[in-house]
C-alpha cells in the first residue's frame, strides 16, 4: 500500500479518486503537535532546543496515522506547498519515528502541487523530493521567535500594564500602525477652505463643469479662499464677465491591467468589492481550493491561496489567451503575453498566483454548484485572471481652460473619454477611497475661441480631513509595503487585534481601543526597537534567508534573544507608577482631549480636591484616571469608558430622572461589568448592561426599559402561556412555554404583544456555535405553538 498524507479531509477524498486503489490518502487535519503553552518549551539555555507535544485534538488522528504507516510500502507527504506545510510534514514524520511506526527501508517522499487537479497531482507523484530542511528550520525559527516574544513580553505587560492581554511579535507592529494613525487623527486640526465651481454652457446648451483656478491674475492655491465672505466676493467679481475657451489640451492615456491575485491583493479586493473580512475571504478561498462538488465530483477550482507570487504557468497562460481570443476577439489581446514581476520582497516565484485551475469552469457555468459568497469570490478571481492578460484600456484625457476676456480669471474643466475598453471589458480594480476613482467627466466638443456663458456659479465650503483610519484592505496593503507579515499570517494578525480587544472594526474601519492605545504606548516606550518597522521587516528577511539556506536559524534566534531578554529584565525592574507616567506622557492628547476651550493644566485639575492633578494610574482591573493626592483624595474616573478600567462607585454617572417616580437613574460599574440602578420601594433595583451596549450610549429611555425587565406582555392566544420579555448577557429575548427566542436588538425590549406573538410563531432559531455559551437557554427547534398542538392531538 502507498500512503499519501494531506492536511485536510476535503483534499483526501479528491486525491483518492485521482490516484486509484494503490493509494490510501489520510488527512493529518493540520498540525499534529506544537510547542506547549508553558515555560521552557523553547530551551534558551540549551541551544534553543524545542519541546513539542502532540495536540489533544490530534491524538486519535496520530493513532490512525501510526496504524497506516506500519502497513505502508511507500510514504508520500503532500501537505501544503509552503513553510507551514513543510513543517507539518516534518512533524508527522517525527511523530511516526518516535512511535516506531515507520518501517525500516520504506521510502518517504515529499510532493507538492499548487492546484488540486488530476494532472497536477499525478505530475507531483512522478517528481518527488526529500523534505526541505531549510524551510523546516525557517518555520521552527518563526515559531520559536513568536513563542519567546509571547512568553517573555506578555508577563511584563500583565505586571506593568494591568488589564492588558498578551503581546505578539507581528501583531504588536500592526497595532502600532493603527495607533500611529489614531495619534495623527487626535492631533489633526481642521482647516476651512472654499472652491468656486461653475457650470458653463455653449450655444448648443451643452454643459461644462469647471473650477476657478486663476483669480485676478493670481493662481488659486488650496487655502487661497478661507471663508465664506471671501468666497462670495470672488463670485460677485467673476460671475458677470464674458468667457471663451482659451485652451484645449488632449492626450491619450493607457491604463494597464493589474497582476493576478496574490494573498494580500485578494484580501484587499474582496474587502473593497465584496465587503468580505480577511478571515472570511480566506475561508471561502480555502474551500474553492480544496474542492467543490461539480456534477458529483469534488473539483478544486483555484490554485493554492497562500502565495506572494504573480507568476502564471505557461499552460494556464495559453488557456487564458485562448479564452480571450474566443470570447472577446484578437483586438483584446496585447501584442505579447504580459509578464508580471512581484513587488513583494523575497517572493517565492516558483509558486503561482491565485487563478482558476481550468478555464472550462467559467463562473456562470458553476453558479448552480456554488454558494452565493463562493460564486462572488470565484468570479472575482476569474475576472482578475482573465483581465491580467488583456490589452490596455485607452482613454482620451481632455483639459479645457475657460478665460475671461482680460485673461485674469480662468476656470478649468477636465474629463476623459473611453476610446477602447480593453481589460475594462472584464474587470476594474477597486479603490480604497473615492479620491482614487478615475475622473470620467464628459466634456462636449469645443473649439478654441468659442464663447461660453456661466449657467451657474457656486461657492463650495470644504474642510481638511484627517488621514483615514485603516480598513482591513489598507492595513494589509501597508503591512505588505513595509515587509511585515507573510501571506499565511495576515488574517490571523487582523483577527487577534480584535479578539484581544486592542481594536474594533466600525463601518469597515479599525478604531484602536483604550487598551490597545495603552499597550502600544507601553511598547513604544520600553520595547521600541522590537516593534520598529525596519526591525520587524529585517527579521522577516532573516527568516526568508534561513529558508533559502543563507542563514543559520539558531544564530538568528540567539542574536534576537540576548538583547530582547536583557530589555525585558530591565523593564520588569521599573516601578509601575513610573511606567504609568511614561505611558501617560505619550498619550496626553488622547487622555486629556480638549475642544480648545481649556488648556491642559485646567483639564488635569482634580475637580474634587481642586489642588491635585489628574493622571494615568493602574489598578487591579486596568488603567484609569486618578488624583495625585490619593489616598487623601480618592477621585477616579474611567479611561474613556473602557470596560477594563477600575471605576469605583463614587463616580456613578447620573443618566437622568424617571418621570414616573422622580428617582435618579445611575450608571454604575461592578466586578462583573456596567449596570443601571434606581431606588424602588426603599431598595435598589438593578439591571445589567448587555455586552453589546457601550456605557457611553446608555440613554434615559433605554435605562428605564432595562429596569422594567423582566415584564409580562400577555398570553399567547393558542398555547395560553404568558410571554415574558427578559434580558441576558448578550441581549433581550422572549420566553414562552419554557422556550426562548432571541430578539437580538436592544430596542426590541419594548416589543408589543401582537409583534411578540408573530415573532414567536415565525421564529427560526439560529444554531449556536459550540464554542460559545448562549446568554439565554438554547432555543428548541419546535415552536411553542406546534408543541401545544401535539399535546392536544395526543
């Protein structure tokens, strides 16, 4: 028996069909062992010896692998064609050797393929090689570095900046990018400016949109007109003048197609065009790579998805060119096939770009076999691949100047006309902002000297904008430009930033949380060298050089560890109060935000004792703002509502007064989170704030609604049971006949009886994730109405 090992079970089924009865294909389900989460897993005193352990989830799989290794006459390791895949093959082999499951003399071959097609797999079987020790060492070095940073830096963070989560080697650099951008936004000062726009029309009543660029002989700069008074003055002085076309300039512009997708560009474009997160994009792409059931056969539809190479095989190139010629005609082909060069440093050009595996699989032919999101992503990959080998689009750019008779006032109109659509016929790359979109303003046919009249002239107010916050797409793009991270790590890095509550995503943009800002400031002050962009990029280069055999992996680890450990030990000796002072100094603009009406000294004056100064402090639950006169003055407040802050009850926030009882309603924080409270019958009535609601967004109406729960709406007319509105940790829900129905949105707590009955009768419960406990008991599949009917029928 010939035994072939892959990573995923989906691949195993496909490959068994391709290879026939002589082969048995088994999945390792990814990694079978890893470094344990314990001190000493990487022994820095013993030449970085690494202590691995078999993953709990892999123990049963290891037994199956062992049984089959003992029976095999030949072993083929066919894990993914990258460093991670090489390391998985090595780990599987090492575990089998340790368990004495590998028979003496049995050949062990490593094979790689970049697409799951019969030809690619059979070709790989015919061209085996040994395991690449350099790739394995590069992966071991990366794993050791991440372990050493995490297990050394995280305890420092926990001790010196309570409330922090763990820290990572690359994630901390990504966080730095977010926080640097946020610092720029914090410091940004808005400036007003005006533009003068007009609409001219010719004798045919055709309109020309334009903007004033020269006023009374002076060229207008961005801030030449800075208020409405000046803008109106300009309008009065130019609107009644006679104008003619003084200049027409035309030129042809060629727009070239973009390269086929690599991992980073696929993540970026799926975010822009499909609104997919990086994680979602890679999950769908993985499924398309491993195979989709097409007419009863599992078929891999795209090539390997973790790649930084823009190369396309000659065989695929011929298929693309043939397809373009047949469908669009020879005019849509360039004079020669386009060869793309990777812009990514140390890109693995032996790999391929992400492309369809076969051009007989046009998207429309596969639509019935694909889920909606799968179809959207596959179509995106298909179109990008085809367009990459199409002729350039050609546009005619037109620039028209319209001058007053004395030539002292000039308006300018620009636009473009598409002459030949070329690759635009199939695909246009998305943009991260509207400013990046092409201007295709249509300008009618004009001639120099032609008289024009102003139809409308408008002064337009503008304000300078702060730099935009990063989206997933723009953050990945920036990381790639800096050489930080690699194709397999981008989605993981983005997810960790959110999972650790260092940042949140609102309307597709990253907003650093208070915890993230504090951690970033701490790292910038005390571990600046290790989150420096060049340092991180150079370390990535070193890992690439290990993979190519140019550097020794243990030397790279040693050079890093000696200085990093010394820095960590020094920081651990610094007093927490001194750490807080240093971090505060970096975050003054953030902690003490001003609207311009108060200076910093006033903002920092303690409102309670009057002579103390407010500053950053750390406590059991995290960072908070406290008075310098503590313990004589115990004034404290949260750090911008951060839920990790140590907020004592002496700073309760008054939300408002309940008009029915004339009692104050307070927002408080206890050991288990925020809650609202009011006095009722001489006792305090409380209601927890759901985790989905920010403390800053608690209105008086919402607080009253929460304090009114649980409440009975009335009885269900069929099952004759009360319907309750209740609230749990994750939000409001209905209870009826001992069954539970999630309302999801907080504003549904005021649902009417009629709407509640309809909601229950039509309720379709969503299956909860196995890894998360629900706030309310799990909903049963059967509605209470059907349950009652069954009882009646019996």
